[in-house]
């Protein structure tokens, strides 16, 4: 595995870090379709494989038509003239094949909508932005794609995605059909589909697409690389050790994402491969990054017997509409996967006691699919309002008789103890709504004798507070205020 990763990373660095290699020729030859270009005929497979060429061509055509449907779907928010996003301009029956200019040099048409905000000047990023990147690192790979982290000349870090030449998808296709270029084209359509969906489904909880680049790689002309926002992998074990507030933010992000997918410009979108690894964290927000297995079409049916939603632990039967579609199957699949992979682990544990009944109802309702995404999001937003406004504290404060002396512009550098969950692994650092809650927290910890209020806040605006075992050594600090227990 290490040798494979090293070989893949070495090939990547050679193509992206050396300027001479990045001055790509864009010579005519077999290539994956670019926006505005049809897949064309598939290269012939190795001799002796009967029917291989026709089957490979059929699969390429099917993937191409899927990308075409998504690119021509309902108008995305802020979409301008549709010509700029068409993938079928050069399809059979169209104007004919012609090679578009490389993405790094093609200007935006007048009046065309801009791309998502990119790190650096210009409306989008292309090949030119990758000629002097630094710090290339292999991040990981899946069935089809490999992901790398690089730093652009301006200092911004981005993620690059490309078809993994050593991956299972390309390798199994080559073994079956013996046509390396045709198999690359087949795999590249998944990357192209993801690129189109990232743009069409733009949302704060969808990874931002910054641009793309075609360049020669190995024996394949004009291989496709997408340039996206960089996120951190979702590690569930680490998330379970974080504060409830941060875990709730992830669940709220997911609820907002599922609501957007259920009401997207393309229709209701379902994520067929719904696992934590398909998401990343960007500044604490959860974002979906892997969309090549997304689907828009609802499941056709003749009766409810055709509308069985199957999961490892249980199944659900949904109604079949009079139009012959399973009602809400895409939405319900997403919602139950959110329950079994995220909500059940992240929502209830270590939550404020007064919020537990509402959180339990969210977990139970999504686990039974008694709610849709609209109601689920409404309840998550209600939790946010109660927490952010401090209303969850009503009738929950103890009204402690202990008195605390205020020491402005000071802090206690040591005398820490550990608590869970804490924002700092070596001390007890928690968020509070107000001073009364800080006193209640300190009174609830047997070892707490003082606390230090910082000027730092969380994403909800709550202040971060260090809780201490004593105050034997108080030092000046203009950004903090210390409170020491004066009685009891």
C-alpha cells in the first residue's frame, strides 16, 4: 500500500510540480469529454474480447447522458445563459467536434455566471494556477479517484481530484475490456459528473468547486483534474470526543444539506454512497464532497411493493404515487442514513439536560422516518435557537449561594484539571451562555474553585471559560477575567 501511494504521489508531483511537464500540449487524441463535448467513439479493446468494444461504448454513453441530464436540469441559483454549462454542444447531431481551448486560458463569456469563489484573483482556476504549486501531499483514494492537497502560489491550500490510475475502477475495467484509454474515459465521467453536480448544487454545505484542468498524463492525453475547496476528513472517533456544541453543528449542517438536496434545482437528490468518508469538515461545517454516486431520479413503481427502502438493520415501505414514482424515497434514504451514521452518535450525548427531550425526539423520528427533512431541519433550528438565546437555561440554574470575587484583567496560568467534553485536552475549557451558567458549571465540578472567562467565543457566540482547581498564582492578562470562589 505504501509503495502504491508513493508511486501515485510521485506521478502526481511530477506532473504538477515541474513546470515543463505542466506546459501541456493538448494534442489531438482520445480524451474524456470536456464541458461541451460528446464522448465520441470508444477505443477498440484488446483482440479476442468479443463484444467488449460495444459494451464499453454503451457504458460510456450511459454515463455521458447522465452528466448531460444533470447539466441541463432546472436552472441552478444564480445561473445565467445556459450555453456556458452545456455538455451536449458537440454531441451527435450537434455542431460537430471541435477542441475547446484549455480551461486555464479560456475566458468567461460576457454575462456568464461566475464560478464559486476561488482562492486568489480571477473568476476560476485552471491549469495556469497549478504550474507552481508546492507541498503536494497524497490525501487518500477511493474506488475511482485519488485526492491530493497542494498549496497555490498565493498560499491558499486546495484539493485536487483525479482518476486514480492504480484504482479499482480503472483497473477492473482494463482487465475486462483491455482498453486503457476507453476505461479512463469511463472513469473520468464520474469525475465530470461530480464536477457538474458541485456547481449545480452550490450551497454552504456542498464543497466549493474552484475550477478544473486538462493535461497529458502517462499515456492518456488531456486527463481531467478538478480543483476544489480543501476540507478535513470526518473521523467519527475524534468527533465523539469533541464538545456537544461542535457535534450539534455537524448535525445541523447535515440537516441543512439534506433540506437543500430534497429541494435542489435538479429535483430531489439522494446520496447512494452515504458514509462519513463522503464528507469533510471546513471550519467546523460539514460539507459533502463526493457526489459521483448521487442520483436525482426517483424510483419508478407499479405498487408500494416496488418501494422498499432497504437498510442493514431494517426496511421501510413507502407509498407509490399515482404518477408511478416511490414518494420521497430519495429524501427518506438520505434522512435515515443521516440518522444511522450521524444523529444517533452525535446529537444526544452530553447535551444540556433541558434539550435532551427535543434531541431524543429528533433521533427517534429520523430513525423511524416519521418526519421528512423539512420537519427535521425545523426542529434542529429550534434547538439552535434555544441554545443560542440561552432559553434552554430557564428553570435549570441552581441559584448557587456561593460567592465569587471578580479579578479583572487577570488569568490563572496553571491549576488545571480535565473534564469531558472539553475544547482543550489538557484542561477544562467549556463554553457558557453567561456568568450564571459559568458559576453553575463550577459548582457542579467538585474540584473547581475558580474560573477564567476569555474573550474568545464559539460559533454560537458563547464565551469560552477555563475552570480551575485554585488561584494560588494569578497573573495579569488584559484579555481575560478571573473569578475566584470567596465562600464555602
